[in-house]
C-alpha cells in the first residue's frame, strides 16, 4: 500500500506596530496588539476551530485509517494562549486520538538555521519541550521554518536526535528524480527526508478557487484520480500545506471544507493509498538514495530558494543587524528582552521586505500590514535600533561588576543601587594615606607647578590643587567620582520602562 502524508503548518507572527524614529529610546513596546488579536481571532473562527472539529470528526469516523500531522510555531501558541485558548484545547483533543503527529520546528518560526547555529539549537530544543508538555508527544520529526533545508541544516537536525525531516521537492534539486519517495541526508544517512509534492500541494493551496484554472472546480474524486495516475512504484505523496488554506486563504464558500471532508473516504475507497504520519513512514520505508542539497532550498515562490527572505539589500541589512546581537543576547538575563529577541526573528518580518513582484507578488501581500517593502524595512530597523539600545543598557551591570568605577548603570534600579553603594563607600572608607613626598609637595605649594607647564599656570593650577585637597579630606567632598556618575546616570535615565509583554 502506498501512503498519503498530510501535514499542516500552523503559524502566526507577532505583527509590529508603526514604530517611528522618534520612538527610539522612548518606547520599548513594539507590537500591534489590535491587529494581532483581530487576526488570530478571525483565523481561529474561520480556520483553526472548524478545521480541528472536522479533523476530529474524520478521525472518529475512520479511526486509525486517517492520520494527519501538524507543526505549530511558538508564536502561534503564545497568541492562542493569549487570545483564543480554546484552539489549544482543540489540538489537545486531536492529540488524544493517537492519530496525530506533532512536529518540531524553530520556536519563533525563525531563520536561525541561516543566522546562528547556537540560537537555532536553543529554539529547536525549546519548541520540542513545549510540544511535549502541551500534547504529550516528544517529536522525532523536524520541520524547519518555511521548509528551509540543506545538507548542513539536515545534519544539525540529525545531531539533535531527529530521525526525519520535511522539505520541498524542488525541481532544481531533484532533476529527474521524483518527490514521491523517501530520501536520506547526504551528510548523515541516518536522517530520512520527506519531500513535498508541490504540484499537488499547490493545487489545493493556491489554485483551488481559481476559476480560470483549467482544472477548476477541484473535487476529491478528481484529486484521487490524479493520485491513481502516479507511477505505481512511487511510494508516498507528501501534501504539505499552510493550515490557513482551510477557511482563510481558501474561504469556506469555495468548498474547501467539503473537499477535505470527502478526501479521506474517497482515498480509502477508490485508491490503494492509505494515510500515514512522518514517523510511520520512517518506520516502514527505506531511502531511495541520498539527496544532495549543498545550497538551501525552501517552499517559497517559484524559485524555491531563500530569496523571499534574503533576496535584496534591505533584507540582508536587517538580517545582519538582528543576528549581530546574538552573543550579547546570550549574556542577557532579562526575560522580556529575550522574548522580544525571539519575536523579532520571525521570518515574516523579512518576507514583508521582499521586492519580488511578478508570480510571487500576490503571495507576499497576504497578511502583509505594510504598504511597501521599504515601509516594512524602515519600521523594522527602527524597532531593531531601540532593541539594540536596550540590549546595551541591560549588559552595563555586567560591565559594572568588572569595572565599577568606569561603567554606567542601566535603568533606574541600576542607578539607585549604584548611587547607594557609592555613597556608602564615601562615608565608610578611611582617609587615604598621603605619602611623605606628597606632604612636602603640598607644604611647599609647588605641586601645581610640578604638574603643569609655565604656559598653563593659572586656572589649571588652581583646579589641580583643589583636586589634591579633596583627596586628602574626603569628608569635605560633596561627591566622589562614582557618586557623580551614579547621579548623572546613562542617557536612558528618562526612558519609559517597557511593558512586560503583549497586552492580554
């Protein structure tokens, strides 16, 4: 028996509010709460909740004969918990059936696999733990953001303990080969690779409601006819789609719910295909061959490469600026900073900056809150500029621990603490000892002359004599150098404190 692997991606980013140049250093909250709440509730009502009810109904009807798989990004899970917790409960009901596999991805649906390996590993491990806690499964299958894959990325996934990885069946990688087999990683053959059949997947995702399409309307019977036309030697058809296809990208009025509702019964009754999860395919299929992917591929646009996120100078500049802060962030202890760091990594922020028009233009407009790629870039870079200031200020206490006299405290709490410590030192410290040589110099009144040239006798001489006197009698000095620094503070003293998270 051959298999259909039905997998859905579930993801929503935290969209940024309009953040202007004059907000930098003044306002540390970046998110458009209204849009985030509005969109997640709308998509939950049109897609997530009714689609989950349908999938649960199909599982109850067909039992173990119907299987489905999901990956749910951490940013989507955060918004579900914040705005529509009933969505998480509906996924838990699906998990309890034993017919659903949950797949790991990066926690923030990020491009970390292209930016920093340590950050990539951290996000993958975080997401794995989260899926296990929520749904009682420890994922063995990995799906990188946007199905981005290369030999090196696959090897990283294998080193993290995953036995299977999903990616795109890109033509320029496969050549004459078919995506309807299982392959293995070119560097670590232990990792099996499932390839998306993009022709059949895109027939559902993009062409389903296109009335100018020669195959419109697409019915379950017609689709199963295409499955039956596939070479009998080919073992698996991988249908990988955005979950929002059901009800959001393709509205209910197009008949998309009817299509998916009738697909299992039609497949099981009229073909020799069954449904299987990636883990089941790993158990029963052997790789056809190793798959060589030296340069990263993805499931985006016609090119199936990285140009949707790293194809122009705007995206390259934003990407470079973001990941240049990786080492600094690793030393930060502030959970709000770390949360913002994650949300700013979502691939969508770079996708909005794409200047690709033509065939990919309409796709890049969906869910895009910006009028142009340049608006997206300017807004994002303003946010990144403010974020960099916060990171720098958060690290100043670390510097203060090593060089207390030179560092500047960050934030109001830091300044207050520093001031108290400095004052305490000024009161409790004994008078500094003055050497015999210095005493003689002071008595003779020649100290200033010894330190300055003949051309700068007057004001500078007086200033230096005062400085020496203040060190001899610290009780008369109003401030010490450290106390003065604490009172003056850093440039961010009057900056309004950031919120602890998105408004609930």
